[in-house]
C-alpha cells in the first residue's frame, strides 16, 4: 500500500478521479482551478527547449558522423509522412461514412471572423510556414518555446561541433550531456507536482464544461474517438508487430506519462519524460534526440486524424458537400499547415482554424461548434500523439544499426512476451 501511495501513476489517476467528482459537485469552484494545471504545464515548458537542444546535440554527436545523422533523419521523415497520411485517410473515411454533422444545427450568431476564435488568426501560406520554421534569433526561439526552431538550431550546432577538431568539440559535447542530466533531474522534481496539475486540469474541465457539453456534440467526439481507435489498431499495432515488439506492453510501460496527458490534455507536458523513458527502454540518444522532437512537429498522429474530421464535419453541418477534389485539396493543405504544430493544449485548434481559412471550403463560423468540445478532442489527440511518437522512436531505433540496446529493450518492453513464448514451448514440446 505504501508503494502504491508513492507511485506517481497511481497518484495522478487518483487525482484525476477526485477532480472529476469535485468538478461535478462544486462546478463553480472547479472552474477556477485551471491555474493549478497552467503552473504545472508552465514548469514543464520551462525545461522543454533546453532538454530538446541538449539531447539533440549530444545525440547527433554520439552518432559520430553526418551520414548517420542524415540516415536517421531520413528514416524518421519517411515514417512520419507515411503514418500521418494513413491517419488523415482514416479520418476522412470515418467522417464520410458516419456523417457526424448531419442533423446538427449551425451555431446561432457565430462570427465569420477568424480572429474571434483564434487570437491573431490568419491564413498561413507555405512561405509563412517555411520562414517561421527557421529561427532568426537563437535566444528568441528558446524564449518563445518554438520546438521546431530549437531543433533546427540544435542540429546546426551539433553539425558544427562534429566539424571541429576532437580536442575542441568533445569537451563541449560532454558538457551538453552533463547539462542534460541536470535538466532531467529538474523534471523529476517537477513531476512531484503532476497530481496537483492533473487535479486542476480535470476539475476545471468538468466544472466549466460539464458532462452536457460532451453530450451536445457526442457524434463529433464519438467519431473522432472511433477513428483514433481504428488508427491505433490498423496502423500502430501492425507497425509494432512488424518491428517485433508489443504495442500493448509499450502502452503499459508509458502509463504514468499517459495519465498526465489524460489529465492535462497536452502531449507537450510529457515530452521530456518521454525522451528519458525511451532511453530507459534501450533506444539510443542519437535516435531519441532526433525522432521525438521532430515527431512533435511532423508526426502528430492525433491531429492528422481529427482535423480532417472537424473540417468535413463543419461542411456537413452547413450543408456544404465536399467533393473528392475538395478533400484532396484539404489533404494537401493540411500536410503543410500541420507541420510545426506544438503539442500544447489548443494549438491543434489553431491548425484547424488556419486550415479552414486556407481552403475556404466551409464557413469559419462552424469553428464555434468545434471549439465547444475542443477540450475533449484535445485529450484524445494528445494521447495518440504521444503513443505515435513513442512507436516512431522505437521503430526507427530498431531500423538503425546500433540504435537500440536490444538486451535492455527485451528486459523492459520485450522481455515478458519472450518469456511467455518460452513457457509455451515447454508446454508443447
């Protein structure tokens, strides 16, 4: 019992259940507890940029040469594009077959101004995305927490280190490794506050929106949950099997991180812990440092599945049919606009708003409907994003020669399954 009380996963789970009850019984008080969640997420965001920079730099330097770095990056990008494309296709198939927008009344008095839903919301062109991706100020990218910009700066910094003589570059690389350990130690301290942050987030959600919010647009949330479940079963599970490990065991090994994601509705709230956990499973830092930060910008599987559902849903509500050509345009626009989306709660809604504004196929006023349940959509998107990036890191590590400590991986993720197979062999000689 004492061990359970000290278990962070159990503490987070108990806090979430208690917060849900609190929000139902005292909704007005629960709706005022959002600062607890905001402070916890702010503390996590405080260390994300330094952790990404230090892990990427030490990971690339440990890879030893530019050829290895390029090979890992190429494998990761190919994997990301294939998987997110499959996610989009599943989302489009689900919304077209189940038609969750049919029979839903358009929001009365909703504005056609994008800025009413997204502060400073505007269309984003490919040129905007490209110029935003490249940092014009290294310090500024750290200050604003732009993960993709920090990642690009870290890659350039690491490549410069590799080009220096060993006597100059190696001490700096060792310093980055030591500093990374300091920041991971900070994360362990911050994680003691996870139950408090989870309590505040869940109590706020239940107290402010209540169960009736979910009921009001149950079809949209239900179709999104179903599409994400199909994505996991049809895409992620087979990928794990082909790579020789169990998806279920990976989920169980990451349950503490997933509880926090469920509580905060933010995949970014566990990004540093996810990187540390994957290294504990046997994935080399050279792989984790490249795949996970890149994945948080290029491999947001939950966003890839849900955003197309939301756009077509708005069209169905307003009686605007989207042809195959329209949906192909949506597909292409989203491929560009989704890159660089952060894992912070609500950032996917910004991507949705920009997608709606860019394709100009459905009324912007329909965003009011999605906004009313975006908190719930954010939760399921975030869980899928974390699992998708965890799978990506393990798969790329297994593809890469020396990218995975197979003995350690068998002990942490693959071991029980292997032992079970041996037991079966003994029963059936």
